[in-house]
């Protein structure tokens, strides 16, 4: 039986997908969010608070 619990990363990706779907120019919004999507997939942070702290220190890499 699959778990219905979603991680903070899953929730953030769903929010990004909603922003893309609701934007007037979906392609531009997608290009804008690509870096964040890549960071989310490669992050080793355990929660959103750690992720935000890491971003504020390291910037948008």
C-alpha cells in the first residue's frame, strides 16, 4: 500500500507546477523555475527551513 505522506520537496514541486499552469506564459515560467527544480532534486536538506538557509548562504547555484 503506497504511502500518502508527501515530503516538503513533493509539495514544493506541486506548487511550482501550479504556478506554471496558472501563468500566462507557461514556457517563460518553466524556464524561470528550472534552476530551483534542479536544486530540489539534488538537495540533501531534510526540511524547508534547512533548504532556505542553504539557499541564503550559497545563493542560486
